C-alpha cells in the first residue's frame, strides 16, 4: 500500500516539476497565482522557477526509488520527508510575511506540513514491526 502511495507521489512530483521546467512561471498561473505578464517574462524569476521545478522532480525520483525497498532506502526516505517538511515551514514564513497565497498553494503547504510526520511515524512503526517479525522468525529457527 505504501509503495503505491510513494510511486503515485513520485509521479505527481515529476509531473509538477516538469510543468515548471517546461512552462516556467506560467506554471504558477496554473496554481492560481495569476502573475502579470511582466513578472512571467522576468528572466531571473523564470530561470529560478525552472530550476526549482527540476529540483522538485528529484522528489519524485527519490520517492519512486524509496518505494522499491523502504528498509534499504530508509535514510533516503527520511531525508526526503524532512526536506519536504522544511519546504512546508518555508511556506509558513512566506504566509506570515506576505499573506495567504492562492487556495491550491495553501493546500500544498498544508500537505507538506502533515504528510511528512505521518509518513515518518508510519515508517518507524513499519520498520520496528518488520524487525520484530524477523527476530521472531530467527528465534523459531534456532529452537
């Protein structure tokens, strides 16, 4: 189940990142930002947005890779969730300094603050359950 979620999350991140790579700041308009044309055509802002889009695609790749073997890729998974959570914190800073963005961006911020702690808790419980099962199995074999 979690593998399916991580793969779906990965695909969503790759598609979202790719939209920013291909559309630049126009991708922000798809999120409800309604940027004026002089902002959309700003070379520096467009360049930054496309770069961050490519970096966001990395979330997708790491999520997909983590889903392959969550035990082996535990550190990678945890780091990804931590960075995703920090991204949510940075949105809070922006909300405080500049006010609320478009509703869809507010929703993204909320998911960035809620999903990582839930996923990290789940991963911790899942790993400990797997270890207990492995230990019990090993104890049965040695008896």
